[in-house]
C-alpha cells in the first residue's frame, strides 16, 4: 500500500446495492482499483480485477458466458475465482493466467467487498446495519457520486451543526447549532450524542407530526471506521419521555451513510433513510428517500467545493472547534487503521492531506 493513501485496504467497503448486481458485468473503481462484479448462477456475487491477464483490456468490455467472463479482446475465459479456464488456439493453459478475485459478502441489502489481504477478511467486521433489511423497519436509499475525499463526508456527518446552515429548509434549525452534545469513543467507533429539548421541530419533522407541538429531538451519530456512519434520529412531543428512553409517542428514523473511496479524491456514497412506523406506506418511503436525496445533494455541493479549496491550499491546516470533537476521533480511528497497514514506520508519516492536531 502506498504511504500516501488516505484509506485502509484491510476493511469492508460497500461495492454496490444488492439490486445493482445482476447476471451481467458491472464495472466500478474501488480504492483506486478497477473491479468488475456479476452474479453467479447460484445468486452469489463474484468480484474480479477488471483487467485481463493477457493484454490488460478491462474484462467489463467482454461478456458473460454462463458464469465465466470472456475477454472482449482475444477471448480468454476466467471463472468466478479469477482462474483462466480457456485460451485461444492452445490446449495447455499457462498456470499463471489468472486475475485477482476479491472477498465479497452480501448483508443488509449491500454488497460488501474487501480490498486488502484476503486472509484478514473477517465478515464479523462488517458494520451491523440490520435496520436496512429488518421487517421492523421500512425505507430505501440510493448512491451519490462525490468528487471529494471520503473523509470530508465523515467529518460532515460527525458534526451535524452544519444542518442549521446547509439544510435550513428541511432538517436544520438553530437548535442544532445551539444544543450541547457529548462525544465518546472506543477502539471501534466514535459517537456524538445531542439532545434538543422543548424546541420547534424542523420543517421535515413538522410535516410528519400529526399536530403542532414542541418536541424533544435527538441525534446519535456513530462512526464505524473507516467509512460507515449511522444516525439514530427523531422527535417526540416534549414531556412524553423520549430523553428517558420512551420514544413510543415520537417518530424515530435511522440513517445509514457508508462511503467507499473510488480514489483519493472521489467517493461512492451509499445512503439509506429508514423509519420504524407506518411500515406499509410506500408513499412515505418514497417521500423520505427523495427528501434524503435532496438533503444529501446539498451536502454534495458543500463537500465538492471544500475539496476544491483543500486542493488549492496544499499544506493548509484545518482549525478545530469544540463541535469537531466527533470528527477528530473518527479521523484518529481511520488513521490508526492506515498506520496498522503501513507498519511502525508510518508513525512518522503524514497520511492525512489536511493535518489534524489531536
């Protein structure tokens, strides 16, 4: 792994929504590696490096024959494990003729891929996003292409005070920027918890409530490094017990954000917006999904503009405020994963483009 990389390879990243992968070739670049995915006959997913062993033509320029990939240049055939099974004009196969295959796992409507050492690909390390597939939750999501470092998105999500200014027409109001919050962390995650008591609901939740009322609002943001962030979010009429744990009178949502580096400066951003009430309402599912698409589109504009500014100011440090506590811990945990791959010599290396004072 190159020391300048901003992402660890020994980690699970979302390669696609499950519905995106069919019995046809799907190319995608992940962690600066071109891969091609497809469904095998048994329904499982194969993921190969998208470069033929012979002349490096992307295999995605070829086609599937049963469940093997035929190169579109000279017809070499590769199975789901990346082994060449047929060569043109010869019966003896070169034993070195293979392309790299990657561990994959389907879980919670996502296809996860491991880009690093296959021997370390422990599926127990995949973040638990059961809400995305559990019958007690309803919702949907999408994918957004970002022209920015994936860590800028993690920073954005770990500091939701930006809602007040970036999303004022939907989920933001002054209470988000003014409310106190707590930051906690373990070796595996960083978390920011914010309660806003007896406030006016923001526009999005006001539209969901059946009566005008003051609310208690919560946001519990958790980062599972390197790139998955979940937000437990909701509102309940003030005085109905939500801060004490009784959310039965309120509206609870769960937002999934998981970002997959395409390169150091581009990101596949997979997201879902889920709820645990009115489960049978397709109208509500569609409204929530499209509201999320619009909200995250506002983030896209901000993050891509920020990336341009970062590139124009090489070596410039970020200044940190109290509100950046969650983002700083998320960055520290990401950097730890990078350093584990680089080895002890990484302790003296600068692996984050914008320096972070911790």
